[in-house]
């Protein structure tokens, strides 16, 4: 996945639930049920925000299998900072993204190949 669109990220960060979800996921990966308890929101609201955060590339999912064989999705964030600067009548939005090594390698390889 490419770099998240900064305007979309800024719009999404205007939402209280999205900010809370990112804050909790910055501490540790969590299930939607856990996020719902922490954020005091309905399951559908939390699923909606997680889907939006995932769509812009700020949240990734990992499949977890418990001892009984049930599959559950655990989410984590890669966004560490957002910087908005205003100068010379313009503004700029910079996102600080923490990629894991395989993702970073895939992005660099794609850039080399011209993708």
C-alpha cells in the first residue's frame, strides 16, 4: 500500500472515535471488541472507524487464532505523528508512518521497479 492521503487522514482525525482508536492501538494491538469497551462506542461504530482507518492505510489487521481454533482480527496502527504547518499562505500535512521491515522493503522494491 502506498502513502496515506494526508487530506483524508486529517478529515478522519476530526472524529473523536478515530482519534481514540489510534491512541489505544498505539499502545498495543487490539480486537474490535476491546476497542469498543475502551472507546465506549457501539460495535458498529468501532467497526466503521476501524474500516475507515484501514482504508487510508493507518491501521493494519492481523489474523489471530485462539486455542479453540476461532479466527479473530486484531488491529494495530502505523501512524505515529501528524504535523500540519502553515507558511507563505499555504499549508502542508506530513504523516509520520512506522512501517515494519517487510512493508518497507516491498515499497522500496516497488519504487525500484517503477510501480
